[in-house]
C-alpha cells in the first residue's frame, strides 16, 4: 500500500500539470510514472527534483541515453522496485 496518493495526470493542475507535460515531452513518454506522481503531492519538491534531473541528464560528455542506462543499472543494483 502506498504511503502517498499518486496524483493522476487528469487531476494535475497549475505547476504540477506543466511539469507533467514537460516530463512527457522531455522523456518522450506517453504517461508520467509513479515516482513523479507521488512527488506531485508536494509541487515545489516536484519542481526542484525535475529541474535538477533535467540539468543532470542533458547531453554533455555523456549522452542522455547512456546516463539513463547508468541510472537504471544503479537502481537495479540498489534493489529499487520501480
């Protein structure tokens, strides 16, 4: 059972709705995943986390796809369930 309610994309308004749209556009996905929907309970935290992640994941010396693969490998190694 989740400790936080997941904010659906239909429920999202204001800042959260704009961030959800940016997440879908930036990550080229058709839905916002649970971690972001849980953070949406705290819009300022969602905004800060998304802004920082976008900066970290933008292409640089290492391309964005490689960074995503590294993040996934670390999550698996750490036993994350999502």
